[in-house]
């Protein structure tokens, strides 16, 4: 079950309403203000001015009143939806409405929308229905965790983790699925660079008082890519030699895993005290290597080490990146990889340095440079949820709550 998402203050249903319309505000106060079951919080102003600072941490449901004809208000809504992730459910109230607006709102994963004038009965029943459905959904679904581990340095873990996160983000049944990419290379990560965003995670600030780490603080430490992808990454500290308290790391990961549909971890090569917990909590575990004899050997060793440590946990699958099949060379072939790795072999990703380099240099996903490219399409085949894949629940493990494995 996802924790901390019920949004209640002293047992009350917390309704947050953002509006710049005095008449609507008055109506909302009259509708909700008298109910002892509801804690009403009205924020006045238009979303493009106050959306950025709007806190929905404790909300059960949020009602956003905006002018859908104003692009800057729709943009602010999109930013808000990306920032809050999967919780709380948002109901949009608009004056103008057409099929395009409806489609855009659906893509933003808005829970429902209403057109003014809105009757009080309709507003109450919509809030109740949306809150109930979202709570049931939050309890029933948990995030899918995808973890990428390097077998050798520079194998392409960050490239494939970024691409996976973008693919999962766009794989929602109605548009975007809330997705967070977490760069666990605290000392020299590259996720933020590859996406051209500012890293905002400051573990040093959390460490003295880990209990302070809640959804609100997490929000401060999240970076947002314009695609809607949330990213947790720390600024590089090339000369720093320190490791972080595993409790802080697992608390952070617990929190992330309860707030997004998908979480993607870019793992470092070094095995830390929290590494086992991350691997145990994962649904899919990919080891990335390259097509060289040492690359295959290291991948095989890592598969064995992970199996030994995780027992019945998620099965590691090896992806060979930068694959090139040259029939005339005496080098390794696909058959050799299959022979060495056996059932742990997931597949190959083609080598296309020009494309990857351009994407990295421009700080954008590969599809933005070349839609339908071979790297992305091969990766999709391996990562998109397969019905037969065993989840930790099915394999008898308690589902992601990193703390259980501490
Ligand atoms: N499929 C690919 N085709 C061509 N080049 C690639 C491919 N994947 C990654 N690369 C290149 O390989 C290099 C290393 O990639 P990346 O940073 O993703 O690897 P990494 O495993 O995260 O490295 P590190 O060990 O530094 O964390 C980059 O220069 C990238 O452009
Ligand atoms: Mg990397």
C-alpha cells in the first residue's frame, strides 16, 4: 500500500481549491465550508501566478479553476501535474471547453473536468467520486521499479536508464504515466546532464534529520524535465570521498516509490550498503554490458553475484549495448553471447554513436533527434511490461518498501 497519500487532516477530507473567480470561491465556501467532514483550503489567484507555490501535500483532492483558453494557464497546469506526480487527484473547472482542451487534460492525467456553471451537488459528488477512486487505485497499484546496473564502466547505463524512463513516461493508457528517474551515482552522476536539467538533490541537508524527508521536501529536491519526467539527481562532487547513511537513502527511495507509477534507478558500479535493498525492491533488473570478452565475463559474474544475494528476488537480465554484427570479423557474435549468458541474456542494443552523442549534447531523449530509431525500438521490446513477468509480490516477496530489507 502506498503510504501518506490519504490526505486527511485530523480525519477530515482535505479539499484544496485554487481559483481567481470570486463568485466561484463564494460558491465553494458555501458548498464545502459548512461540512464538518471537510477541511477546505481556498487559494486565490490564477494558476500561472500561484501554481508553482501551491502545496498539495496533504490534499485528498484538488480543484483547479482556470481559463483553458489561456495557454500560460494550461502550461502552469501541466507543470503542476508533472510536479505532484500521481497524487492528489485533480479536478479542473473551466469556462471554455472543447475537444482539444478535453484531450489535453486527459493527457495531463487530470482526474475529471467540469464546465462552469458548476452546481454544488455536482461539485461535491465529483470530488467524492474522484477521491474514492484515487484512494482505491493508490492502494491497489504500486510503482514498477526498473533498475539498471553496470557490468563495466561506460557501458551505457545512463543512456539506457534515461531512455527507459522517457519510454515509461509515455506508456500510460491515457497519455503520461508519472515517472521518476533516480540517479544513484551521488558522486558523479550524469542523468541531469543528459537531460540538461539542474540537479537538486542535497542528501547532506537531509542526513542530520532524515525524519524531515516528506513529500514536500522531496518536491524541493526533484528536478523536472519539460517532458514531464521527474528526476532525482545530486550535483557532482568529483573530489568528495564520502558515503551516505543507508537509512537516508532507503527513506528517500521509499518515498519515491510511493509517489510515482514508474521509478527508474541508474545504479553506480560500487556496491553500497543500500544496494541490496534497491535490487530486492526492483521489478525489473537490467545489467548493462558491452560486446567484449571482459564485458561478457563481468556481466556473467554480476548475474551470479546478484542471484546469490537476492535468492528468489528479481532475475537479472543482461542487455548488451553498442552491439555490432560484423559477419566478416572474427570477433564475438550473438550466438557467443547467448552461450555465455544463457537465459539471463535479454537482448542487444545497436551501436549508434552519432545519435547518442547528439542526444547527450543537446540534452534531449533519442526520439527527439530521430523518432523511431533502432536503439529506442529495441529497448522498448525489452522493457515494456510483459504479462508473464513475475513481480516481487508473485514471487512471495513483500512489494517495494525498501525498509523491509534494511
Ligand atoms: N547504443 C549506443 N550506441 C553508441 N554509443 C552509445 C550507446 N550507448 C551509450 N553510448 C555512448 O557510450 C558512452 C557512455 O554512455 P553512458 O554514460 O550512458 O554509460 P554509463 O554506463 O552510464 O557510464 P558511467 O560508467 O560513466 O556511468 C557515451 O559516450 C554514450 O554516448
Ligand atoms: Mg552513468
